C-alpha cells in the first residue's frame, strides 16, 4: 500500500503494534480532551492564500538556534522507540540526519545517548531533560550529552507528576524485560518488587522543580536551554527573564493536564509577549504540511512531531520515518506555494484567518 499521508502510518501502526504499546503511544490524560483538541484546533484555523506571486522556485530551509535545517519540522522527544521498531532511537537518529533536521532525544530512550551519536555522527541533536530528586542524576546526563556534541538542552517543565493515562493503568503498562531506559542502565539498583513508572523507579522526578532550577541548570552547562511545556504568556515572560534561549509551546501531547489549551491555540499569546526576544517552537497535533504552515504563520520558528515519528518507525524503521518527514516536507512546500510563499521568511500572520466557529 502506498503511504500517502501521516494518517496512513497511524493506521498501519494501530494494526501492527501490540494493544499495550499502541495505547501507550496514543494515550492522553483523563478524557483525552486536550489530546484531541490539539488536532481539532488546526482544523479551526483557515488560511488566506495570496495568488500570482511566482512560486516557481521555493525554499523550505530555516534555522533553529543558529543552525540551518532543511525544513521547519523536527522530532519531538518521545520515549521508548524500541517498542515501535527494534533499532529504536538509532533509526530515528539516522532518519533525521538524512533529512537534515533536528532530533530532540528523550531522556527515556531505549538506546543510550552514546549509541545515538555513534549511529548518526553528523546529526543535529538536542537533549530533553527532566530534573530528578537526585540532582546528580540530571547533572551527570547533562555532562554526558554536552561532551557528545548535543547542541541544546530541552527542559521539560510540565511533569511535576505524571498525568493519569487511563489505558496505561488498565494495561498495567511496563517496559518488556528486554528493554531498558538505556541512559540510566545500572543506575537504579532496586528490588524487583519496588514500584516502577515508565521504566524507572516511581517518585524519581522532582515535583519541587521551580524557576530556580533554570539558574541551577545554567550553572552546570554552557548549552542553550529551551523550556518545553509553556502554555501562558505569564510563564513565557518568566522564561525570557530567566535567560533561556527558547520555548516549546506544548501540552505534552495532551498527556498531562486534561482541559488545558491546544498548543496551537496557546501559541499566539506567547509570540505576542515574547516579541522575538527568543525563539518559539510548538508541538502537538501536527499532521499535515498545512498544519506546519499555520504554526509558522502564527509565529513558531519550527514545529516538532511526536506520535507521527513513532508511526513511521512502526512502519519501516529508519525508512518509515524518512517517509513521514519527506511527506511533511513535500506537503509543506506545496502549501507554501499554494499560499503564495516562496520561502519561510514570507510566512506571516497575514496568512491566517481564525474562523468564528
């Protein structure tokens, strides 16, 4: 079957992954309202295309944190890629290197940061970080990725506690015995009876995390710090005041607080508040090239995809993810041209008409 759009990969993954694995990736918190609204919100946004603009040549390149990427779609940090494909994050790293875009590696990877770098030595990578009760754990991984050439740290700030994902509870989701959170292999010597949450001991994450931890992180690394999980203008202003280099507007794929805004709906107020002082990115709900165009028109510098990357892996590993990225690239280029934009610099808010529905 020809894979024509991202929905085709979703359907393949749903058919071929185990129920527990599919449910884990698909899960939203509680009633999944925010997860579903991430998708619906894009459909409420209408474009205002301009015509007769000579779109015979188009250029999808952009930069993030000063580095050029081939088009403004990167890979968001998602956990446990080996559940979808046996090579896991190694395949993800190769696919993103081949397409010349940004891969945010998850702390909860089933391949180590060293294995990922070895597989794609020329790839452009950021590292997603949690702050743990034991700060030494966080500090050690920061120093590891800095030495390995990761180019930024993405601090996830919306998980003081894990959201309630009903199907994971029903399925008693656990990593299969042959898979591990590789970055912490051998770190947690625990009794097998000890409660575990997504591959590491429960209560490892620190719910006391606050803005002072941003200063702490700046004190132990020279890497740019990007905060992931901001949804309000107030927190965006605080992020700028604390000297971070970027914001990912994100509701964690609807997996944390149910009833918050769709991430694309939160984007505008944050862009208006930040006023270009730092770069702003968005994730959650991107399924087509026109979704990418809408996000850029509303002020995002780049978007990141989570679940669609996993679907690509489930289909054919590295090759499947390359296909997902290529489809998005082709659709984005076409949507740009049909809207009268020749390059990303020509994409602006005049392109957007928010419907009154």
